[in-house]
């Protein structure tokens, strides 16, 4: 008798759990809209007819922004096999950044002249995007001075600039890998003395598949083209 009660109560708990999860799925998946949008963006939670035009309600299909398969275009930076360390000492390849628009700049943290302004430009781009509710963008800062810019140094720089979160990735790589990456971006840099580099100031935008879609060169430039490039590949 005791065993039967045990089994029954277990079965009862199982039923409760499974019915809860089914309910959740229904809530998440069942959004219907009128194909004619008679009442604007109004959504309905069950299939049926639009009360205005009587047409069958339909389920909107999520907008596909880019090819989500694993196939990379030959122009994708995700084909590069170089390994990098983030400010959190995680070892990654560029492909780990796949899936979001990327804003990429090359900097070095001890720069007193151009880099602080370049970082400020990126910050302004981010502010503009956030004001338009575009938050799903990654900002990548690649150091051209791997010797000084250890992951620890990059971490300190990220914290100092209030950019130490998952949307801001600071990368430390080998001298050769940094050089290879700079060639892709057409960024030129040269060490003029210890802790001092001359370098191009370029803000690059990559689509979620790792293809370069826009570049703006210079400091304090009008970044409308950068913003528009990012807007062209996001849902907003
Ligand atoms: Cu600089």
C-alpha cells in the first residue's frame, strides 16, 4: 500500500512538472498576428481570425539576419586560427566572437595621444546605438603592444574605462598574430620607442559572420556610416 502511494505521489509530481513546462512553451511560442496588421502590432495568444478583417491569424517568422550555418565566407575573419587572451584570461579564437556585429579597433593602453580619443569615439558609437535600443553589439579592442598589454593590463584598462563587461572584449595576442590581424584591418603601426607606437586610427565594423562591412579612419570623425552599417545588420 505504502509503495502504491509513493508511486502515485511521484507520478503526481511528475505530471505537475511536465504540465508546467508545456505551459511555458505555449506562452513562449504562441504569438499570432493579423497578416494585414489591422490593429497594428497587436498580438493574439491563440490561432483564429482577425476580429477586423476576418483573415486567419499567422505566426510571425523571426527575421533571419545572416546565414546562421557554420559555413564562413572566405572573407570572414573567423577563418583566422590565431589564439587570443581576453582581459579575463580566457583563450579564444576570433570565431568565438561570431554571432553579433563587431566594432573593432586596435589600440595600446599606454597611449597618451590617439588611443584615448579612439576609445572615446567607440564609446560615443555605443551610446548612440544604445539610445536607439541596439545593445547586441560587441566592442573589440585589440592591443598592438602585446609585450606591455598583458591580460592583466588590459583588465585594468577595461575597468578604468568602465568597459569591463561581456560586451567589451580586450584581446592580447602574439606579435605575429597581431600583425596578421592588423593586415586584415589595413591598420598600420610601428613602435617608435618603448611604450610608444605610431598607428592608424580605424574603426571597423564586422557583420555577425565576420565579414568587414565598414571602416572609418580618423579621430573624432562623423560615425554615421559606422552606425548605419550596424543598423543594417540588426533587427532594430
Ligand atoms: Cu594610440
